[in-house]
C-alpha cells in the first residue's frame, strides 16, 4: 500500500509541476495569447485538474487492478508529454524574444503543429477522465483516507526479538544511568523496518527494567505531530483512557500534575516532526518528574525530538543476514518445507537483498508461508520489486538569494538524515550510497518509465520509457526504434568506443527533450548536443575532448556542466549565465 501511494504521489506531484508552469509569470508573458491561445491553455489546465482529482483513488486501487495501474501510467505519460511540449514552446519563445522582436498576429507553421500536438494530449487526458466510471474511480473528499498512514503501533510485543542483545544492553545502560537527571530523552534512530518499534516494545514490557517507573505510557505519533492531540493521548494512557479536557493550557496543567514528583517512562513511537517550537511547547510538563524519568522516541530522522540537557541518540543498525534468515524462515514456516536445501539457498539470497531490515524479511517470509515450491521462491527473488530528479523539476525553487545548488544540498542533507542515503568508506574515501532497499523501491516505482540496458540482460525499452541507462553499446534495433524519442534522461556508463560522432548524432538527434545527459570518456564532442535546448545537466567527465563548441553557451537551461578529469581540454566556451 505504501508503494502504491508513492506512485500516486509522483503522479499528483508531476501534475502540479505542469499546472504551475501554466500559470507562471514568464510562461504567461511569453506564450499565452501569443504562441498558444488562452482557451487552449485553460482547456489543458481543466483536463489535468480533473484527472489529478482521480489519482488519489487510483493510487489506492492500482495493485489490486491492473487496468487502474495502466490508467495511472497513461496519465503519467500524458503529463510528461504535455510538459515536454509546453517547455519546448516556452524555450523557443525565450530564444526568439532575445533574437528578434515578436511580429504581431504571426503564427508560424511550427506553432500550429505544436497546437495540434497539445490538443492531442488534451484529448488523451480527457479520455482518461471519461474512463473513471468504467474503472470505478471517484474523487475522494477532503479529509477522507486518501493518504496512507501506517497501522498504529501498540506496546504489545509480537514475538521473538532476533539479534538485538547488544542493543538491548546498550539501551538498558542508558536508562539505568539516567537517575541523576530529572528528564532524559532517548531517540532510537533508524530506517523504516529496521526494528525500532520492536526494540521499544521489548524495553516497555521488561518487568525488571520497568521496576520503579510509574506511570508508563505508549503513544503512536506518526507523521502528524499535533501537540494538543499528543498531550491528550499521553493523559489518556496514564489515566486508563479518560481525558475530558480540551484546551491546551488545561491539558498541560493536568499532565504536569500527573507527572510531578513521579518517575515516568513514556514512549512516543514513529515520530517525524522536527518543529522545535512544537517540541518546546510539548516538553514543558515533562520537566517536573523525579530523577530517572525518561521520554523515549523512535524515529527515522536524527534531527527529530526535543533537545534537553540529557539527550541521547541511539542509531539502530540493520541485522546480520543470519538473523534476517531466522526471521524469514520463522515466518515462511521453512522447517515445514522439510528443510529443502534448494529453498534455503534461494531464501538466503532473498534475505541478503533485505539488507538487514527485519520487517522486509518478515513480510517476504509471510508472503511465502504457504508456498513451498522452488519456482515460487524464485519468482520473489527475480521480482521487479528488487529493481527521482532534476529532470522532472521536483526540487523546490530557490528562495531569494539562494542558489539551486544550495537547495540541492539542503534536500540531500534532509534525505541523508532520514536514512535514505548511507555513508560508506572505501579505500580511505567516504561517500554516500542509496540504501539498497530504497534503490530497489525507487526502481520499482519508476516502473515502465525507467529502463536499464545491461549486458547479459533481456530488458527492452518501452514506449513509456523516459529515463534510460546503459552499460554497453546500444543495438541497431534500439537506435531505430521510435521508443527512444521521448527520453528525458540518458546515462551512458559504457567505456567502449560507442561515442564516435556518427553514432552519437543518431541517438541525440532523436532526443530533443533530453534534460540529463551523462557519457564519460568521449573521444570527441558530439555537435548535436548543442541542439538539446532543454538540457539541464551535462556530464562529459574523463573525456579526451580538446575543445567545446561556443554554441554550448547558448543552452539557456543548462545548470550543470561537469568536466572532471578532462585533462586535454584547452578551453571552454563563455556561458550565457553562471553554471556549476
């Protein structure tokens, strides 16, 4: 369900990108009423809004209905096409406005062709909206369950805790060492599914450890950290479910009275908010307990939680493959399968791809609980589920005085703090990599819009493909296919003799909507690159090129030009504006 809603969120998010373009000052000033009439723009906007309104319902139904999944893919494809066409009209209008003044009432042949293409896209989107009754799609009302929330946790233990003896001892020591402080805050920090809640449940239910703690409370917070509601829920936990108060002041006074001069242990599970003002308001009643009182949080973000004098952050790492195998085997009822050695071999390969996340091992184990055939286990191992960006303009716009690069750093730091990326060290060098399961989920969510052509694999491009990477020379079949004409991203990781001028011209000439192009170790610079007027990012690092064409400086959208280790490069063109 979570994956389904992320797909829907991607569709809704990209719809907003297109809608924002339609009302932007620059677009309206250069395009509306000049290149495209206002009636056409309004019709496109209305069609997108109507289809977008159905996406929330479609996102919940797509995994149970292949036709709904295809509907979402078709909408996403139409939005990509609309954005490509609008971006092309806008970019050409920008170029022409700098070259020569606009001639009133003059509509070029290319403009008329563009109008026809946009009308075709509108028809596609309107047709998708008309299919809502056939597919049973409806507009979800505000406040209905259109966004996913995890099942609330409780303090009840669910079973055996595997592989956490060292973590248990470390957290028990933290709790026992807190007796000199009135309030200690401990945050258990880790990836979703790594076992934070399970470990907190074990602590909460450990009778020996909990001796002397009274009252105790367990509150599941989740994404929406409402200070008033959370305070009320703590009172309910302490008061056996009773709390008739409403005002925040009354709630805080009541909670202060219930905690004063008492040694309490309160768990806030699945916390997301970094809002310092909310935390400062929330924490006040907790400052009046006896020494040893503890507030324990579980969170994916190391920046979450109140900052008090005695604050600990405990990073929870993934389990070993052996412990994950124990979880997987227990949930898959592996012993009932007669301990088949071939099943165990496949199962251990499945577990390895869980990358230390016990929830993933548990979920996959339950999925295979009643399947004791080798072929079924192989299907899971090879499933698509094992297999996002400047190209789609999803970075928030820079604030006044802020560069796009600074925005990118801020977004990266936020993702890293939420464990989306992890830092690794190789040969005395530190760098970040995407967590394996995150990568697999991202690839799964990209679906038919992403293709990786890898030597020895049989994957082929589809008509929906917008993002392509390849690590070997591209076949003649791929070159000649119309499927290659709508790419937004092309990453060539092949270091062979692919990029001679003739071949590069063939593929680049077909891809006029490219936003990202990366191809290292070029022998010469393909002249056709300068025709890619939508290009945002160009990486030609480690290339033997000696010069770059002056016309490269006219690519007005180019934000990043990467020339690392181009040792033979003697000069570069003057750019029309600053770039990284």
